[in-house]
C-alpha cells in the first residue's frame, strides 16, 4: 500500500506512514513524516538515534491499560525504566475518506496479543492559512472509544512514579533542530516554564539541520491535558493526556481531541504566533 500524502493547493506537505514495518518495541503506529513547510523545510524526525520510537507526528500513549503503545522501555514504579514484553500497536483498519487534503480512517489500539483496547476514528486535514502565504495548518481530530465491557485508563511515566515532569503521551510531535529550539507561549518562555503548563498555544521555533528556519504553533489542549515540551534533550511537543494524573475513558464512551499545528517558514514572534491560532 502506498503511503498517502497531504497537500496544500498542490504542494506536498506531509507523508502519512500508515502501516510501518517496525520492531514491536518501537510502538508501531501510523505517523506523519516527513512533514515540511511550504518552502520544503523538514520539521519532523522519525526513528532518531536518541529515541528510536519517536515517529514524526503521531498519537501514542505509554500506558494504555498496562500496554505500552509509545515504544521504548516502560517506566515501572519503584524500578525505573525497564524493557518489558508489553508493547502493542495501533493499526489502520479502513478508510472513510481519502483525498489530497483530507485523510479519514478507522484504527484499533491493540495489546501485545492483538486484543483491541480502544477503537479510533481519526481525521487529518491540511489547509492554507488565510492571510499568511508562508504557513499551512494541520488539523487532527481523534475519537477514542472504550469497549462496552470495561473502562480504559491512560497513564504516563509521571503517573507511574517518574519525577521531573515526564508526563508524556498523547499527540506528540518530534521536531528537528540543528541546535536547541526556542519555545514560548503567550506568557511563558523556555522549556522549564512551558513544560506542564495549560496555555492555549505553544510555539516552537528552530533551524533545520538541512537548512531553513521554521515555527510550529500548537493548540488543542482538552480538559485535563497539559503541554509536555522538550528542547535541550531533544526537540518535541506533546499534548499530554496524563501529565500528572491518569485519564480514564469509561465503558462505551469516547474521548474527543482536536489538535492543530500551524507550520510556518521562518522565525515568528510571539504576536504573530498568537495571531495564527485565531
């Protein structure tokens, strides 16, 4: 199956890797990579040496009812990060709609035996940003539904005992940067201030290793979500579902999310980043 692409007014901006052939320990799941600005600057990384399980832009949670769908080692309370045979996968099960600017499909979040933990409907769209020729926007909407016979709890290394604001897991974007990027919100600046906040938007600006500067403006926190941000260890931004406390999808109910990323060429200031979220 050929990986679908997203385009904006005829310009290819992202490839959607639908069924990656990966080691189970990398948390196989659909992901966007490469994602590019309209001028062609690459703004995602996948399978990086420092965290091989970071896959471009994707939805992933390290603890879904005890299954690791993030990849890598699992954080175990009282023990720390440990390799366990607990890795599941997120699999595409069918298209609802497929076009150059819109991908709409069904998925299953599965445990290591293939048992279905959650079902999902996911829609990705790419569109121009009115009034800004150097930017486009990605919208990803996700509806995660629990089965009819049990609740499903979502957790993170933080909820399993890891200190240091490591509440990652959710909609995660692994960026690229030739040096540590800058990160800011309407009121805050830097990783230490932004990580764990609940600001309406987060902007990351950086320079790609191949050349070209970019700004990514993220929005879409849901109730209880927080921003997980890294700039020094690696460049990444996550809408974290369980930053401090676990989140539960109750029996036969759904969790809805709508995440938007404005992908812009150049380094944008705080005022311009804020305007792009409106």
